[in-house]
C-alpha cells in the first residue's frame, strides 16, 4: 500500500464495519423485477389512470377485492399517484399482512400506533400493488427489501408518507425504507418500499419507521434471495395481538467530566459502548490545548486545533481526562502510513459507543505528515459518513485527497518517529491534556 490513498490504507482495519454500512434506503440495487404474470381476467374495479401530464389520483381500497393494480406491469405502477390513500383503517382493529412467496409465507402483525403507515400498506396491498414485485435487495444477516415497482431500489408509487418512528428493530421488524437525512431531513418514508430485519439491528433504532413485526415465517425470510417474487400480500384481521412486549428506548447517556480519571479503572471491555450520545462542547475554542500520548517506548505531543474542530477537540479532551484511553492497546499500525488508537478491543465495532458529526472546517483540511483525525465511520441508519467518538488515527505521510470526509483536529509536534516504531498491541499508558 505505497500510494497512501486513505481509503486503501484504512480498509484493512475497517473492512468489517463497511460490510454493514448499507442501511435500508432507497438506493439502487442489482436485482431486477420479475416478469409480471398475465391476469386470467380483467379487473372488476377500474385501474386508476395517471392524469395527463402528471400523476394520477390517490389509491383507495377496492370495495370488491379485485386488486386492480396487479393487472398492470410493475413499471406502470411507479409514480402513479399524487399522494397516499385517505385514512380508512380502523385504529381498534388488529391488521395482519401475509407476504406470499414461492418459498412460503411471511406473516406480520401491523402496529396500531403507526396509522399512516398501516393505512398506506394495507391500501396498496389490497389494490395488488405488491403482486409480482420482487425482493430487489437482500443482505444476509441484515435485511430483505422489496416493494419497488422499478426493481432497482429507486422506485415508488409517486409519494412519500410521514415518519412514525416509535419502534425498535428486533429480528423480524417490518419497516419502511427511505432516502438519507441529507435529502430527507424529515425522515419521511418511502411510499411502498419496505424491509424486514433478519437480525436485531439496534443501530437503525430511532431513524426508520417500523410499522410491523413478523409473527410467523422468519425461516422463510431467511431463505429469500435477491429477485424472489412477492406473489401477493394479503390483509386480514385478528382478535388477539401476538406482538412482543415493547422494549424501552435507552435514555441518552453522554460522558461528563469527573475527577480522578474514573474510566481508567474500568476494564477495556467495560469501556466499549459505554455511552450512546456525544457530549456537549465544554472547551473554550479560543484557547490552545496540547495532548501528550505516553507509551513505554514513545512520547507523542499533539497540538489540538480547537478553533477549527471545537466539538471534536472537546470530546477528545473529555475522554482523555476521564482516562478512557489509559491502558488501551494501539489498535492498528500500517507501516509507513498511519496508526489507529482508541478502540478498546482493537476492532472496528469496538469504540466509546457514539459517532461525531463532521465539522466543515476540520474536514476541509489536508492530511499531511503528523495529522491527527478521528477515524471515519458510516452512520448505519443513514449511510452518512461521520467520525468515530473515540477512535483516531495519526498519519505518517502526506496523503492526496481521497474524498473521505474527516474530522482533522490536531498535528503531532514531536514523537512521530517513535510512534512509527511501535506495533499493534503496544499499550498507551495515558493521554494527558494541558493548555499551552
């Protein structure tokens, strides 16, 4: 790895993290829609037609159960409507959705406290919107995703629906896909694309609308492959709910300043995922701060850039003063390129438990010899790049712009040569902070 491209040299350590980086979203996938079967007879309910030069009416549940949209090729169902259906579901009724496939049925109960989502899903299913569509995206151990009339991950019925973010993501969660926060800050859901989680995915909690839970057929969901056809989705009602008892959403927990470096007394395992929320910015950006990293073989001094990266520097100073880094091994070292520190278990999934937002001025700086940056990670709920809350890297070289956003927050002023002589596993005795 002599070209020192940041993406290349960082891949070795973070490949496991990047495997999980694709969160449910309306992003193009590789699967294609299956051929739509020819109907045996014309529908009894007229097929809603798009208005000249624009989208058609809103969908409404057919009174005769005729599933009119199933008679259309999948591509003609895309962008067909101007908005979601008017409310027709009964809030006191338990609705059951049965997803019929050649491999078996997946049965989900729909959450009554997500009425906009339930109404939309029930109406589309009763109209036959999903009949003959595919599961266009399958990520083993993560999600299966379907409901796109285009079969690419970019299709929808012509509208989005409001977010109803109330439930977490256990194995078997039925939820709406959506576009990322950058273009969709209200986190509105896709009008038709849904996914089912194959394992518990707590990193998606609080970011996507979960509107149902699989009560039967998860062994079928496990067997779904990209391109498998949704033969139909049938809607029924039930008298008794089979939903699990809801779990409480964890309260925000951010690090706060304490005397005596208390985190240094915790085992490395206990420091992993210790918090779930980034702390407030506590430093004075007008002051000059310096960090000293000490090992048995090296002493590295870093000037911290509080003016350019105040939130990042404040977070780093707080963790250092709490003793978070004391006794922690150097996580990874790429000879001649960079060193990674700040991971309790020296793994990409092992950190303090939260990510930091990017700071524009810090991201605009260039990686040069001695640059100190928080390690880039991807927010698994939105696919946006953020910065690790505790893992950071020190570059040994000048690196060309790779397009990877970084929170650059410091510069080594002495000890870089000694750091380069260390090996993964060497222990950081402490990181201490001083004002210049």
